[in-house]
């Protein structure tokens, strides 16, 4: 289920020096936690195979990108970071490297937290539930005022002790109902449903489609998220919604695609790459020409090989971060990594997600003054004004239960959408669904 930041299908780990414009589609997010999907360093909800490189670099002087010096001073404030680190089944160590670099930047250019320097407390969970829970207890013992939980395998094992102790928990993504439903002290920086409901809905609105057919791999975890929320969301928008479940391993989907093509509208595909290859080739075989959207797991190197560029071109994919393009968010991230880190592989989405979480926590606490405790941090986050989430490509965030009312812990509504080119690579990103 878990793997290193190179993402499935990549064949080898890529470095950030690759050509600008290419991107790991692991930067794109689906938000679906299911046995079908790989929930990992590649973002909230999943990953895909690599493209030809990582985040684009910028020639802008570091001083111009980082902004004026505004050093923190006084007694330090402890912030925790829990990551699986480097275990036998995953290498998430980039999360620690990026967290350290981000803290360096925040202490020197963003006045830390309440004007005081951030002291980073870290714990390596090693993909072990018991160790993960122990890490959470260590954070409590070391008086961390808030904890960022990375892409850990046993996310709830980290969250439960911290939640019970009243320590604010920040996650760059989550899909567990207990976490998303918590209005007390949990803050999630990705819309849990955008990749599987918001994306096809936004595309339908953009294209004027009055009907969306979801082609879904026939497993309970995949069908469940759509059955629970999609019908009401599409009905509210005045768009017909139909779900067609197809058995895993179906090599030829032409029979299933024929009535879909005849009915017109938009097609949304939810499945792994092998499933999506069959669906896309089936749509091509029946001459479907309507708009297509898909979860990120669809687009891997295998997909790019097995599906023609004419079909891939124009497919819409959801994203949580604009990794791989030269834009203000990735320019800032790359500059922070180069200035305050050493040898950080900025092509890994886990790194950018960690930057978003740590810098986002600091941004949420801009108005905090006086004592810095779990209670005052929690109150300040809930009282924050809507602001841009660092590293997110222009997305706004506001915690406190207003972003996604059905998921009180969510701080972001919507996400990014990118359109694939003829090589199956993303192009520009646009904020949508906010």
C-alpha cells in the first residue's frame, strides 16, 4: 500500500533538475482512501507514475523570492512533525528535510509564531502503528503546541492521542471520517472530495454538460464515496449523474462504453491505471468525443504507453499543488529548499505537501499574540481570516468548519485542475471549486 516518493510506475527516482514543465502526476490529488488507491507521499488520495521530472526551477534571486528578513526572537515554540521517515517499505524522509528547511525560512523571514522562533520536534513512525502512537505521545511529553502529521501509514494512530490531549493536528490530507468530522482540533489542508466529485462537477459546469457518467472500478471502497455524496451534489447543480461499475480486470470495455457514448455528456473515470487504460481505449473504440475527467491514479507511464496521445490530450485531472510548473508557489518552495536545506529532492510531492502544512500552520497563526499553548493555537486557527495557502498555487484556506461544512476539519474548499497535453503531461493549473 505504501511506497517511496518516486511513485508507482516510475521505474526509478527522478531528480528535480529535469526539464521544466514536466511533473510527477503524484502532485495531483484524488482524496479517496481505498484499498484500490495508493495513499502515500504522492499526495492526498494517491499517486501515479512519474513524468519526466520534478518541480521547475527559477532564476529569481533568493532574496526577492523569500522576502525581507523578519527574524523571530525570544523563547522558542515547539512544533511537532510525525513522518514514517525511512522504513523498509517507504522513504518519507523528505518530509523531515522539508520541515526543517521550512522552519528556517519561517524563523528568518516570517517572524516564526507570535514573533518567537519555531523549534522543530520530529519523530519517525516507520509505518508502524504502535510506533506512530508512541510518536504522538512523545509530542505531548515534549510540549509541542501543534503537530503536523505527514503521509503516515497509521494516520489515526498518530491523531488519536494528540486529539485526546487537545493538541492541534495539521494534516495535508485525510480521508478518515473521524478526522474529517472533528471540529475540535483537527485541520486538513485538502478538500477530501474534490478529486472524485468536485472535478467532474466543475468540468460539467465549464463545458455545459448536463450529464456525467462515472465509470468506476467495481470495488466497494471506490463505489462508496460516489454513492454517498455524488448524487446529491450533481442534483443540486442540475446535472444528471449515473454510475457504471465495471469489474476489475475487464480488458475490453467496448460493450460498457457503447451506451455511454450514445448517451453523450461527460465521462469521469475512477480506477487504477490498468482499469483506466481499458476504459479510455474503450471510449476511443466507440468514437466518444465528449469531455473526460479522471482521478490521478489513471495517468501513469503505463497509461501514456497504452493510450494514444489524441485520447490523453484534453483529459482533466485534479491537483492539490502545482508541482512541476514554474509558478510563484513552486518557486518559493524550491528557493526555501535550496536556501535552508541540502540536497532536497523537490520533485517529491510529499515535500511540497509538508511545506504547505508547516507554512500553512504558521500562516493560520498570524494573529496569535501572547501565550502560545495548544489551547491558544487552537483558538487562533479557528479565528483565522481566509488567506492564501503557501505552496498551493493560489488556493485560499480558512479553518474552523466553514470551508467544507460536511467535513468540519477541512480548511480548503476545491482544488486545482489541470488539462493533460498530448503526452499525458499536465499543463497550467487553475483554482476551481472554491
